[in-house]
C-alpha cells in the first residue's frame, strides 16, 4: 500500500518527497522550532539533507507509514478549506508517522511513532492536533497498527498538550541518555487500538 495523500478540514497532507527538501530546510532553520529537538540549534543544510534521506528510507519500511508535508489555505485559519494541490497552499509543517525506531522504542512493525513540527507562525491554531487525528485514523483504520506512541521532552508543554488533546495517555517519564545531567527527561504517550476503538468519534 503506497503512502496516501490525506485531507483534514483545513489541511492537505502530502507524502514527503525529494521536492520538499527546501521546505524542510525552511522549517529547521528556526531554532525555536527545534527548541526541544535539537537543543535550540538550527540545522545546517548537510544535517537537513541527511535527515531527509533517513526519513525517506524509513518511510519505505512499513507500507502506508512515513512522513507528510502539511499545506493549508489562509494560514490554516478557522473555517478555511484545504488546498486542492500543495502549490496552491502555504507550507504548515512536517507530520510524522513512521514505524517506531528509536533506541527507547519497541522493535515492533505494528507500533508507530507520531510526531509533528510546525512553522512557528502556525502554532496554537489547533493544526498539529487536527493533522495528528488524521494520522491516528490512518494508522489504525487503514494500516492496521496495534499502537501509536509519541515522545517529547517533559518540559515541552505544547507538544504534550497536543498528545492529550487527541486522546493519547501518559505512559512514562524516562531519560534516554541515562543519568547524564545535561540530558532532559522525556515523556511517552500512547494510543492503543482498544483506546482508538473507544474514542474514534471523539478523539
């Protein structure tokens, strides 16, 4: 099953492709966007190119999973409709639904990792939650995953708010780098298939 284009009330989600590299560069050039991801340091072009290659490779490991570029009309304003094509919309951000693959994640192809990274001017508009709900629906109803997890730094209240808004539940707090005092604590949230079945209409 190829990775599909998805639509929400306000967004067009297009599978990540090589033509999107400049948009990834735009996103990762803002230190605030990477505040909880890259220590608040903008990524160099070489780093973004390497990350893009890793994403493209990872997207091919489980049918239907991968990364999407989000586009909206009128900045994703309330009441706006999604553009018909990506070149008719504004770039909103990168949405992530790859197979779980990190050192603190399960080695299970039925477990998926949810993530999101939005251009700063589109924060606090409910767009990350809207896109994430569409990805949850895709993960469970189309791909057939058993569990979706999301991880972020414990202090990242904005990202945690999205996880809670879409019905995910807190699982644990952990330190991915052991007792290193310079590394922050991370949190993990989850949505299981049973949870999704129970809240499909309201999550």
